[in-house]
């Protein structure tokens, strides 16, 4: 028997290596290899190999460690805390110069009782960012994470929780207030900090701010939120019953440079002028093209972009529904003039990659160009939604006919109201028409609306005032908005803007600012992995880094410590970041911990 490995590419593009035990057998006069056992993924096996070896050797952990260290007396392990994520956060923060920027920042003017005016609140910011990246939770839940992860200040003093039961609160309120005050200090420096980080990013990665991407999301509250700030509005999370806030993110060259937070009932289009003014005032962007989705498009917004100081242009989507202008533009398509757009990386990996085509059509506005885009992928998605909606409406109308046949519904006005409710619920008016004649309900496919829906499926429109941009480049830049969408997933899921329990507006804004900073560090890690040619997502990288642990143990009464090398994937991440010094700072004697 011998060992073989097989590399398999997953659907998200990552390549995993699987280990097998095979044996050579002879069958029908030929030799072939037969799989005896599938052992699993190589990186997993490397992580558990020491445990497996100890199990087979019949030794417990302390005996094994004592033997490896050539100690006669047993070794007492005191603690083994996750250290890898905090190690990488401190490294990336150092690259950004965030320590110095915050050290030079302002402090909340009103001190709490017994608050040290020289308290190292900057180190607490780094802990909050690491917590967002690894185990997002409230500042109250932070105490649980501090028991499993080694988080220390710049002097190496480990942050430890201080448990004290007080009703529903399980953490000492004085300590909890220190973390809340850290949020207050951080928020005071938001405006200047975002600009300084933007300038630092330009120095590190050498990009030019030619296209500014902007999009919105919303995030809801666990609880009632802040009065007058957390409000009901259009929920992008599918939680319309919960109060929320609206969050706008600005990205340049793939990097998040600024974010804005508004009350939950703020309309998308009303945020654009404020963002444009902020870009001109704080970032001094002289010539940029504003890229936004169709929800941002109003005549006043486009005028605001044109009238901004400097050379501002736009490349934005157009609303398609209930827009006669859009319908007329799509009708101008010439089937012989389509131009094929280059497929993205994910599309090229498919066996039958979906096609995206574009063509420029005659515009009715002077100085504005319009592109019609036809996407196979979008068409399949919209067709699926339409067929699902039609099926639901059809079932509802058939049940209504059954009720009428049984005599349960007779009055014409009630029948008409029931039909309208069904058509409104699933956009049924786009697909079906109906009539009530001689007490019988008849419904049928709409002769005008349904063909129009099918005709426009898969198509969308882009308009711009840029005269030199090619149709293919216009599509590529508009698709870059997906990067903002992906950023929202990072903010909400692995980095976790939620849960938001705060009831004070400034704490809500600071909480989201921590998530935005964590998102920036996540992008930096992703960039380092890509530059190193490592096929590993940032999410998996943070998980792998948790296998790097800071271990404290006692041998013959002497305290010692060390850092484990982590799994194979964790070592790949460290190599990509060129990180060799893995030990945390040595704390001052007698000051090993802090709160």
C-alpha cells in the first residue's frame, strides 16, 4: 500500500488536496490502483497529525510534551489561547500606521469617574477590530471571546474579562463602560481617520482614484435601537418589521475609503448629493467618475454630479420598470450590432460560460451616452423569478375559482378585491389579466405586459457622460459595483455589523465604524493572499489563523510560553504576509493582564 493525493477545484475556485491510501491489484491481466481508504483533506490531516500520533502512541498530552522537552517531571499546561488572528490584525494595523493615527487623535472630552486620562484606548480599538473579524458580537459578548483568544495591548498585557453578575449583565459594568468609551473616542476621529487611511492606501498600493463606486445597504437592530435614528424603512435584510439604519459605502480601486450612516427611513437617491460633497471636501478628488446603481439616479443627482467642483462624471444604471424612456431605448437595439464582453473569472471556469453583450443606442439627452446590456446569467435569474411568481399567482387564482364554485364567494366587488390582492402580492399584474362574466372568473396571460416582460428579461441600461469610455469598459466598471455588494456581505456576515444592541446614536455609528475598519483589514489580507498566489479566501484564512495558539505552561515550577506554528493553511497566510516573529510582546513584570 502507498499514499496518493488528488487535487480538486471547488465551486468557489479554491483548490483542495485530498489524501488516499491505495494498493496495486491485478485484474484481468492488468495492474490498477484500488482506493483502500479516503483520509480526507491534507490541510485537515496536518492539523490533527500530532493528536493522532499521541493517540496511537498511547501518551497523554503532558507526557508527550515532557518527553519532547526532555523533562523528567510532568509538564503542566496552564493556557492555550488563539493568537493567530490577533497577531495578523496587529501586523496589518502596523502596515496602515493606524497606531500612530489614533495616538494623535482626539479623546472624548468628558471622562468617566475613575477613568485614567492616559488610558491606552487605542489598543482596545485593535481588540474590537479583531473580534469583528473572528467572532463578531456585542461589547457585552466580548468577554466570552477574551477567554478563548489571546488579546493584548501594545505592552503585551492580556485583556481578561471581569465577571460580575448584575441582573441580565454578566460583566462588570465599570469594565464594560471602558469598552463603550473606546467607541466614543474612535468616532471622534472618523472623518480625519478615513482621509489618512485613504492616503496611506494610495502610498501602499499605488492606485489612482478614477472611478468611485457607491452603494447602500441596511442593517437592523436587535432591540429598539436609538430613538429618532433607528427607523422602519426599505429593508435589504428581509426584516421589514425591525427598525434599521442605512449604511452607504464608498470604494475606490477595490478599497473601502469612507462610509456613511443614516436613519433607517432615508431614501437611496437623497444620499448621493451628501456623498458627492463629502468626496470633494474631505478627499479633494478633482477628477472622478461616480459609479452608482439605478436607485441613485434622479435628474437632480446627475445635475449635482455635473455641477461639483472639479471634473466629476457619472456612470450609473437606469430604472427599467415604469420608465417609458427605458423601454424606448431597449426597443432601439439592433440585433446585428451586439458586442461581446469579456467574461469574469467565475464565468470562465464554467463548462458553458454565460454570455454578456452590449451595444450603444441613440440617446435622447445631449452629452449622455446609453448602453443596453444583455446578460445570459441575468436572464436566467429573472426568468426563474417570473416563472415562480406566475406559478404562485396561478395557484391563488385557481383556489379563488374553487371558492366561487363552492358558493363561498359570490359578490362581484369581493371577488374583484380578492383578485387584485393576489395580483399585487406577487406582481401578478405583470403576467395575467382577468375578467368576471356571468358570475365566472376567467384569467389568462396578459397580451401586452407578459410579452414585454419576456422581451426585457436579461437586459439593463447604463448611462454615462464619459465620451471616451468603450461600451465594454462601461459594463466592466458597472459590474465592479458587485465588489461593493460583496463588501456588504463581509460587513454583515463574517465581520458582522450585527448584532447591534446600542441605544445611543454615537455608539451605533462607532459600532459600524469598527466593522468598516475590520472590512478594510479583511481586504488587505485578501490582497496579500492574491499577490502571493494563494488560493484561499479571507474567511478561510481567518479561520485557519485560529490554529496558531499562544501556550503557557509550567516546567519544574518555572513558567514558560511558546507559540504553535498552526495548520498548513495558517503557515501559508503567515508566509504571504512575511510574518516570522510570532510571539506577542512581553508584558512588564507583575502586569501580565489588564481589563
